[in-house]
C-alpha cells in the first residue's frame, strides 16, 4: 500500500459477500469424511482427503489474493490494521493453548501417573516389574522395546537453525523498515531456507526413529507424546515457512513499505512463536 493511501481509505472497510467461507466449509466436509473413511480402511478415504487439500489450496490462494488486492488498493485504514493485529494476537494465543495442552499431557504422564504406577501398592499388587523411570514402555508389557532420541546431533542442529532463522527474520524486518529491498529479500529468503532445512532434518529424524530405534507413535505414552509435540511443531514450522514464502513473493512483486507491512509482521510473530515453542520442546522432550 502506498504511504499516503491509508489517509484516503474508508473509515472501516467492510468487504462484500464472499464465496470463500462456503468454499472453506466444503473443504472441511471433505476433510471430515475423508479422514473418517481413511482411518476405517475405506479405499476412497485418501481420495476424499486429496479433494480436501485441493479445495483448501484453492481457497487459501483465492482468499488471501483478494485480501492482498484490497490492501494494495488502499482500502485498509488504521482501524482495520488494529483489527488484523488483534486477530493475529488471539490466533497465536489459541496456538499457545494448543501446545499447553500437549505439554500438560507430557507433564501429567511424567510427574503424576508415573509415580502412581511405581508406588508400593501398585508394584506389590498389580505391576511388580514396573520401574518408575522415564521414559518407560508402560507397566503392562504390551509395548515393544524402543530407544529414545537424545539432544545430539539433530535436535541441537535444529535448535541452531531455528534460532538463526529468528535472527535473519529480524534483520529482514529492519531492512523493510529502512526500505532496503535487496537485503530484505536476501534475509527473508534465508529464513525460509533455514525453515526448510529444519523440516528436512526432522523428516530424517522420524525415519531414523521408525527404522532404527523402533520408536513409533504407538510406543506407549512416550511415543505418543513425543510425536504429538514434535510432529505438530513441525507442522507449524511448515505453515510458518509457507506464510513467509507468500510474504517473500509479495515483496518480489513490490508490495509493502516501511510504514505498512502487517502481513510481514504477522508472519514474523508466528515464526518467533514457533521458535519459542521449539526451545521448550528441546529442553523438555530431548534433554529431560
């Protein structure tokens, strides 16, 4: 948006009726039926899920392109900008609660249930061979033996990658505020590249866990919490990298300036949130 466009924007722009919420609802319908069918062994389940992905991509591209055109057309005033900031803030708060639930499940398993299963009553009556030491494969003996993944080398390398990406993103942000388009493009591209390398290392770590360590999603409470926490974090890294890639594409098209660039800031907020969550995972899941 041009620097003077906001002064001529409507008091509060309200878009007209849109097809995109309906398109999103149709996508979610295919998602629900597709996942339910897939999990129950129906052959058409994966196809329904593929249709969901196609409709979702169509909706995301179309809807966000429309928002970008409205922004670059000078329709968003400072009041709309404030609404966007509050919306992104509440969205990130919901993500904080999302991860808090998974960290809470890990805390409950390690700090509450493990001492219960290892106390005198349970060991003398129900589980005499159970050792209350984390990680464990459960007291019933139904989980195959597995090995855990330590903090070195891949988790530590991934920590350095994400911390470095936070630095490169901050440098890119300062370049944008200084109207230095060349450094902005370079450092933002470096951020996306570091995120992609992180995902590559995590994919290799998962392959190693399944193939060599027998550590699987069904490896008791340890396996389920490990893959739930690290897997959903990896998903968030993927989403953040896509967001930054879209911002990079818009920058290459000449969008944003030093005063008005909330889309960049929103993606940056999300990326820094992902960085902080990983630090918690690195300490709690890999070290402790």
